[in-house]
């Protein structure tokens, strides 16, 4: 068996309102007045109030620290410079989310961690973040490590699947997962619809969770079922590629329509695995890829805005952080669970390049020392 026993999150100290970021974008993308009006309108409609970044530049319209202070692409940061920025900042943010996760467990010993799974699609290097974390957290040098890279917003599901497998075959397993993304370091200044949309949504954050082969006293989350599917017709509408000047996002406005065509079949197949139905779900942890995506999912699953409130709150205060985002939503639910929620079900869904649709069902387990 496997159980999620703790979840923690962290964001960089730089926090900016959506309106402030819009003014940065207007300046950095050298937009004319009509284009600036369009951009401000897009930003107002995102459902986002604020976002976080490891960079202070997003709060400025001049005297930038990382991005160029002169127009033109010649001085724009290279992929190498952005990679160095990731390496410089990812460790501290990851440690913070991990410490926030493990601090909720009484007298937890870091040396008891048997496996470490590190997730990111916004930076890679070797020796990598996994080894840096072994040293920073004083884990055993023989801790088993796995890195999941470049899978995008749904990657946390793959990490949880791997942790579930490990816990089912190793009776003393304690698997630490950390998803850390610095999306904001990959800002692209070219005035395209893809860049306009991506620049309006993405931000930085980290989320960690601990999965164990045995439950702890109190509330735990037990994975019941997983299901993944592809909507290949959306392959060109959501993509993430390494370019000369950073990682380049392709994010089409057609994504909600593609999700709409695939979500019903995805959920139907998931429920077939466990002989259940949507009426037996009590909580929803939906990845807030964007406001329109959330509205599409609600319509297709026939759930209310209130039932999806946790996703809207994460979108509002943090934006889309890629892989950690759904764990931010799950944490909001986890922290509010009570004894009387024992055996209730949570449905979680996320999307990413491919177009990939991932889903899982978790069961709330209130464990006492007597059972």
C-alpha cells in the first residue's frame, strides 16, 4: 500500500500583481498602444491576481537585472545563462518546500527517506538537483534517486505513480517527491500569440510530498487508481522545446477545446477501473492550466465552480507553475480534511504536452494507532 502523508509548498520572495507584470511585458515586448491594450485585457481575464518569480525584473519597467535593458534580441539571455540561473535558484526553493512538507510530521528523521524523486521541466544539469538535495538535506548517500524531466504540467502524476510502485513493493519505503519549476526565467519577448498567452500565465514555485508504505497517525491520502491518455490532435497546440534563447512554450488557445473532447473519455475509463462514477467523488484537485480550461472541465464533468474552488484559488494567487501547481491544489484540500472525511474520494486531473491527460483518484484515510 502507499500513502501520501505530508505536502509542502514554497514560492520565491518576489511577488507581483498581474497588472505590474503586464507593464513589464509591454515594455519588454516593445508593444504599441493598441497591442498594449490587448495585452492588458488578456491579463485581466486570466483569473490571476499575483504571481511569483526568482527574478525581480517583473516588477520593473527599466534597469533590469537579468533581461536586457536595450531593445533587440542580441543581448537577450541565452539558454546557457537561463540554465545557470535555474541552478543558482532551484535548490533553495526546493529545500524550502521540502522542509515545509516534512515539518508537519512529528520528529521526522531525514535519514529515513529511502527514495528521492525530483521533477522539473524548466532546468536540468548534472550532477543535478537530486544530488544537491541529498547533500543539502543530509540524506543518506545511498538514497535511491529518480529524475523526471521535461514532462510539463502533468509530471507530478508520474512521480506519484513511481512512488506508489515503490511503496507497494518495499515495506519500509519513504519516498520524497519534489516538483520545482522556474517558468519565469524562460520569458520570450517575440510578439506572438503563443508567447502572449504563456507570459500571462506561468510563474515559479515548488511543491513536495512524502509517500510512505505505511500510514501515519491522522489524515493520509491513498492512491486508488490512475489513468492516462493522449489526444494526439493537440500535439502542436501544447509543446515545450529548447531554443537558443531559453525554453520555448507553444500554448494555443485551442487547448480547452481539445481537453473538452478528451476529458469525458479519460474520466469514464478511470472510473471503469474501479467500478465507480463521478457521483462518488467528494473533492476535486484540478490543475489550473488557465481559467478557460477550468471552466471547460467543470462543464464536461458537470461540477460546480464551488466544487472547483481550490483550483481557482491557486490560479488566483500563484498562476500556473507547471508541475507543482496541482500539488498546491491538493495541499489546500489536504489541509482542510477532517476525521469525518474518512474514506471520501478526491479526483485529480492535469494536462500537458502531447496533448497528455493524466488523472488519479485518492482515498482519504484517517489512521489511528489502534487500526
